[in-house]
C-alpha cells in the first residue's frame, strides 16, 4: 500500500563513468551515494528514513551502483544493467540511458571529462 510520494535527494554522490560513444557497449559506471545526506525537506522524516527502519545509515552509510553490462537499444538509447546495493543487499537493476552528446563544463577536473 502506498500512502504518498515523497521527493528528496542525496547531497553527496560520487562516481566514475567510462564512456566511448563509438563503443557504448564497453561502457561502465560506478556510483557511490552517501546515504547519510538524504534530504526531503522535513527533518523528522529524514531522521526516520536514515534510521534502522529504512536505510540504517549507521551500519550502511553508502548506497552503491555498479554496472555489469550496457545494451544498445537504439542509436543513442541504452540499457545499463548492474547491481544496486542498499543496506548491504545487492539486487539487479536496469537503467534506461539516453546519450545527449558531450560538451565542456566548468566542473571538469584536471582536464578529465
């Protein structure tokens, strides 16, 4: 039973994306989310979601995603299959990804895009 949708986000996400637009099927992604940075705008709800009832951030401070395979669905459409780990439990997941192109941003570090 669902009561309502709640919007929120995590404030500390790091990762690595290896992507070659000429060989997208050889791409890979690894993401680590600091579960302690969960924010929904309601402090009591955030504390409850961080508690052992949900994310248990005291014992499992990170959420991780690691890709296993990238499948081509179209010219710029992909399915990224991988493992999502929450509370130390890994489950398979699929992400639909659309490649929009590449451009320079001011956030590149040491010339790495």
